[in-house]
C-alpha cells in the first residue's frame, strides 16, 4: 500500500527491504538517508577513502551473495569510480551512489564538479541520473535488477544534489516494493537447451582426455557439488582458475591444480594435452588461457555460461550451453553416460605429484630471511576450517593461489581482479558479511600501504580481520621487467623504481589500537597467528621475507 514519506525515509526502508545489512560510505553523502538508516538494522560503515569503501562493498558482495552498497559525494565520485574496476572485472554486484550538482548548476564550473558518466560507464553495466524524487523507486529497483542479472557487475546512480540530498527531503507517495529475486545473485537460473546438451554429450563420448576448468561462474552459481559430480561421472580431472580455487578441495582425487598465467606448470601441461575442454563459468581470459595458448588450437571446447555473449568469444566453433552454470553442469551429468579414463587420471596425477616434489624444498626451507613459499606453508597449517582468505593481486595471488591449500569445505578463497591494495578493505567487507567466520587478508607491504587508515575503520566497527603482510621492502613483481628495461645500463638509482623504506607494520597496527606482531622465523608464525585470533582485535602479522624474491612463473606453451 502506498504511503507518503520523504525520499530519505524511502531510501532507508527500501534498502532494508532488499536485505542490505551494511552501507559503506565516505562523508558527505545522503546525510538525510543516513539519518533515517538509524531506524533500521543497517550498519553504516564510514571509511577513510572512496576506493576503500568501494572495495569493502565488493568484498561484502562476494561473500554475502547480495549486492554491496557504497556511496560518495560529488567530489569523491572519481575515486569511487576507480574502485569499480575490480568488481567489474571480478563479476561482483556493487551498487555505487554519488551526489551531483542539480541540473541548474551543471555546465557552469560548479565547485568540485566533473561529468561522472564518462568515469563510471566503462566500469559499470548500468548508469543513470536521478533528477527527481519520483525516479527513486524505479531507479533503485533497476539498480538491484541490473546488478544481479546475467553476469553480476557494478551499477551507478548519480543522485541530484552535491551530497545527493536535493531529493531526500522531498515527499513521495510510494509503496515499499521489492523484487525478491534481485536481493541475491544470480537472480535467475535458466536451464540449458537440451539440443546443446546433446551436442556436448557427443563431444564428451568422443573424448579420451577431457578436462573440466572451473572459473568465477562456478562460485557465483554455487556449483561446486555439480562440478564435482560431472567430473566424477565422466572421469575428467578438474582444474580451476584462482577465482574458483575454493570450489574444490586440494585433496580431492580429481583436482589437478590452478591453471593459467598465475597457475601451476603441471596444470598447464594437463590442459595442453587434453582432447576436450569444458569451461564452467569462464570468460576465457588471457590469464586463464595463457594468452589464448591453452588449449591447443582445434581442440573441441564446451563452454557453459549464463551470459551468451561470453560463449565462443575467444574460440570459434565452441559448443555453447547458455544457462545457469550449476544447471548446465547438472544437465550434462544427467545426460552423459559414465566414462572411464583411468590412464588419463593416473597420468595427470603423476604430473601433479612431480610438481609437489619440486615445490616441497622451498616450502620447508628454514634459512632466513623467510621466503613466501614457507610463509604459505605455515599459513596453510593454521588456516581455520571456516576461514575466508582474501588475497591481493600480483604475487600475493600467485603465492596464495598455488601454495596455500584449501583443505576444508568451509574455507573460501577470493582474490583481487587486478587492483593492488584491494585485499585489505575487501577483507573488511567480507568480515561485515560473515562476522562469525575468520577472515584473513594476504598482501604485500606495497599493497597494504594503499589503505592503511582502514585499520581505524576495522577497529571502530569491530571487524576483526587478520592481515598477513609479506613484507619484503619492495614491489618485487616488477623487478624482472625492470631489469630487462635497464639492460646493460649501470644499476645507478634503479632502486627508486621499486624499493621502499623498512616499515614496521606491527607498530603501525598498534598505533591504531589494533593487534600487531612481527614474525621473522617460520616457527614463530603459528604462535603469532593464534595470538592474533585470540586478541579480539583487527590484527597485523608483519612477516619479514626475503628482499625482492622472485616467483617462478608457470610453464605455458609458446
């Protein structure tokens, strides 16, 4: 039943009705609406930067399965737009709201105002300007609808008023109407066309060396059981991108590791030798396919994806199954006859066994300073059964993705889609979504430095994440290419390009009234982690590792 209320009250009540539990924002934006939120159960999370709160909303969305909401005033819109790149690339439904000067003040050099549309359009799937209060019901509902359908991605609403408050004091006669299907994602789960399933089954029957590749779509669809069931029925080894790492346990007898540029050599060899690839929820990116060199040219491909635009994007002749990923996997399992590929499974496992033997030496290395391989082993040993491990981009993703094992079904892994510094604020958002789970952020000293002030946010809100800092006093991933760039030049002042001052992140954490501890010896990590867990505070474990140590990249076909 329609009822007259202010735009501010309607906004607060509608978010509550959509199941929003946290709003991440930077002052000053929608203050009247924030005041009305006082009368709901929604927690208002004030951060220290627009990028920070955008990443928090992203982490919240990925873990909660609901859209994350973030807001900033007009002058902060450019910073918030920058934060949308990671959820856009990472397929995460974030609803970003910004203020903008009212129409009468546009195109007149208004204070601190630039055009927001060009900033948000490349990193959102929907952008709209809210000019009058009567638009509020439709556009907010549309934002949730856009964010949660097909491939989930960010959306943007630009609200009239420098702080978005030109409309909130106005009254509107409106009903609190919610589209329940859009409170979570994916909103719709269409089933596959059975003719496509038939074509895929024929390809499976003709295969002797099939491989299942799990990607982000498996996570979005909640398809881990369906993935495993298909692999078991057709006796196909299962590999995963880093975005689907926790969809199958490291100890599963079908799992063969991480694929792609940030993957494992053994896994890439397996994909290279396959005679059929089944992509489950994958956009077949350059990272997943080693710059489209995996699989080999001419190998049959089955691709299951909710978004028809992705099917066959990078591989002509793909057998496409446009459906919810879980529904597609279940249909294949139901219709494919049982297969036996004992020799193939045994051979692929032997490649994994050789790889494990190769990395074991570094994982048990006791010399100081510690190397990241040993740190990952120690983290695997202490990671709780309910842990959410949030990794930064670059080496942090490479190290944890390949060397921190997911051993329990209650563990979750997620990593940045490319934005250095994402992991710490994203872990705060993840903790807001799952307050009873242990959230661990893994980042380097360079990545952690991006958003250090959010330690205060975590402390103030009681969002007690544990940050493990791989502190090697530099940005080590770029060293290889920096050396190439220098060529035969004298080293000179090359350190200006990648070296930082020595920093004690434990002391910094303590200055924010958080828990901080420094670890130099691998045998001390377990005690430090247990102390961080029991501190009941946001915690930083500053692990001193070897300066500029270089990761060995995986084999890929040339």
